[in-house]
C-alpha cells in the first residue's frame, strides 16, 4: 500500500477528500482510492476582488481535512 499511501498524503495535503475501495473477503485488501475536490466557479476571483475593493474580507472554511 506504499504507493497509495503516498498518493493519499499528497492529495490530502492538496485539500482533497479521499474514499477507499476495499475488498473484504477473504482478506481485507485495498483495491483503489478516489480523491474528490471542489473547484471554484468561473468569475469567483472577480467577485472576491470586487468585495475586497469595498473593504470586505472573505474566508473559505471547511472541515474535510487539514489540507483543505
């Protein structure tokens, strides 16, 4: 699982949420991993700049993992 574990560390540090695919029988075995992430919508950067120009500060808060 070394290669998957390293990928997991990288993806979590990048703010991704991970889901593992595991086969249960006869012995538990990791088959794969999925990494999910959100992207900003087009125009988000302009909206943030417009808010900043008005003296409004914005913050994005999430609790998925430390990287996010």
